[in-house]
C-alpha cells in the first residue's frame, strides 16, 4: 500500500513512513494511492466480533508490510485496553430511527483517543525497531492534545509538545494536558487562536532544517493513521444496525474534517452509507462552502463547542483532492489562493461531487444549548455541546434510513455548558476524579515561530 500527497509533489511513502511523517513535504496530506474494498461477506462477517477484531480486519489492508499481523494485533489490543466500556464504541438509541455512537469512553473522554491510543502503540513499535527518537509537536483546540499526551506520556523514544490556545480550552481539557508529570510531556499555552497554533505547527513542518534536526513527527488529525483508526467505528456501528444488508447514515460534529473523512473512506470501502452529514457550530465555514461554493475565512468566534472552533479545516483538503479527481496541482493552487487571499472558489464539477457526497448543517450557540436540554428531556441522554450539534443537525436529516450521530466527547469534559443548559453538572468518571487536585505544569509561549522552535530545541531529550 502506497501513500501519495494531495498536492502531488512529495515522495510516495509506505504506511509506516506516512504515519511517522504526518504532513507531506509539499505541504499536502497523505492519502492511499488506491482505497481497498471489503466485500459484502467480509462486512457481514464483522457482526458479533470484538471491537479489536473488527478493527484488525478493517484497517489491515491499509497497513501493507509496515507492521506484521502480530505487531498490528498487539498494538490494537493495547490501544483499547484502557477504555472504560467493554464495547469501546457503544451505540445507544435516541429515537425511532436515530442512534448515538458514544465515542467518549477512552482515557481523555473524547473520540480522539480511538486514533491516538493506536498511534502511540504503533509509534512505539516502529521507533524501537529502528532505534529512532522523534519529537512530536501537535496543535490542539483541546481534545487532540490531551489524547496525544495520554497516548505518548512516558514512552521511551518520544518527546511530545502540545500547543493549545491560551484561555480557549475547557478546564478539564487543560488539566488533562498540564497534569501528567512525565518528563517527555510539554504543554505549551500559545497566545492566539487554535488556527494560530495550527499555522505555527505547519510552519515548523515546512522549516526543513528544524524538522530534520529534531526529528519532527506529527500526530495531528492530518496524520493518515488517525483517519484510518476512525474508519473502524463506522463499520462496527453500521453492522450492528444491519449493514451491509441495510443502509445507514451518519451525522458528524465537524471541525478539522478528519472524523467525517473517515466515514467517506468507510463508504468507499463498500460500507452502504446513504448520507454523510457535516454538522458545524457557529464557525460554519464548511457549511457555507457547501451552500455557496466559496471557502471563505472570516474569523473564528469562540463557542461552547471549542473543539470545532476552526476555520482552516485541514482534512477538507483530502475531500477537495477527491472532488478534483485527484488532481494535486489543482489542490495546490486552491491552497495557495487561500494563503494569499483568505479563501477560494470551488469549481462547479467539484461542488457537484461534494454535494453528492456530503450534506451539511449549522447550529448556533442558542440552538446548541436548547438541543442539550431537549435531548435530556426526550431520551435522558446528557450530551456534550459538540455531540448536541450533531444531534440537532441529524434531526433535520432524519428519513427512512437509520441515522447514527457521533457523540464526540463526554459531557463531563464540558461541564459548564452542560450545566447551563440542563441544570445538571455531569461528573467525571471515577477513574479521573482527582484531575482537579493534581499540580499543573505549563509554559506560556508567544505566537512566534522562532521562539517556539527554541523551546522545542531546548526542552527535548537527546
Ligand atoms: C476534534 C473534535 C471534533 C471535530 O472533529 P474533526 O475530526 O476535527 O472534524 C468534534 N468534537 C470533539 C469533541 C472533538 O474533540
């Protein structure tokens, strides 16, 4: 299995190389050269398997020779052992034809754990095998960073630096990043927005001298291995509702487009997905693009669903690559326009592809709070604000086909918003009840590339 860049100018890599690299050297994102399909019988045979066994069968075709079957099985098994639910990704029913896929039973209570825990195990195997050491730098709007730190804390061959926007993450998110005491964990609070964090991260990757000197590796949602790990729960949930014999639809609370792009991959692999619905908060650049044909930046407004407060939706580039018939030159041109002018127009042909592949909806702050309260009353389910946005948009797209909404975080990760909407303060699971009493360790950093690089150079172990 070979991986190519969405901008067409970077070396073709194996799964292992693409995973360790993250961002391609031409600024693009790695995608598989061809998407393997699972036959109808193979999909049907996933019914009744453990999450781990299903994960092995769904992901194996993408991995090629990068890991042996035994290595890959063992990584999967360790990755999900720390989850707080035996099913890993349980499905609960909200209404007659509406289901909620709970993706928040991992160690940091958000769906990011599914991919990050697996990546941590795979990095460990690959780096030990090669006797290599890497520096992981990640940017986070809250959940990626905590998931990355949880996955890499204490590992031998890795330093992990996480940039998060100072003052713009929830207290639970911040404490999950600042309380681990391992020496290889470095939490950096940047003076700026999440998009600033993501831009500085991209700058570091594009500064090849620095990149090579520190052995920079990326685990942000652009990392192909993360997208791949997220494909699995589309299969397990759809199969439990009758796929491949019955169609299902999905609604996905969306920011960086990684989670919903995994749904698109599942569909391309043969899973009968009817609709893939993008749900955005008031930072609705994706919904506006889907409805107007222009991807146009206008500034991020902080919301009660901070993990979706995004304007540069990195993985959308992968969808554009498909929409433009895998023309890397066309994608590179759009991205150059975005950098120079803050936006670009999507061609008519590409818009048609996007419209046939995805639907979309937007939810305001007031509607988000109302949706949390309404769902509590209707089914008793307490939703985090991101999941509530998904549920609200899904309700506007319900039809004959069963709808699965992805619940991307646990309500206790955003207790203030949930309490304001329902009067109920959700409790943290007992296994992390001491989070608020552990000491914090964090460095405040300016929104400046040179200063950041100096900190990474100085702090990493050699
Ligand atoms: C990351 C995140 C999202 C957005 O997912 P993308 O893959 O970036 O689209 C939504 N909800 C929560 C809780 C998240 O942590």
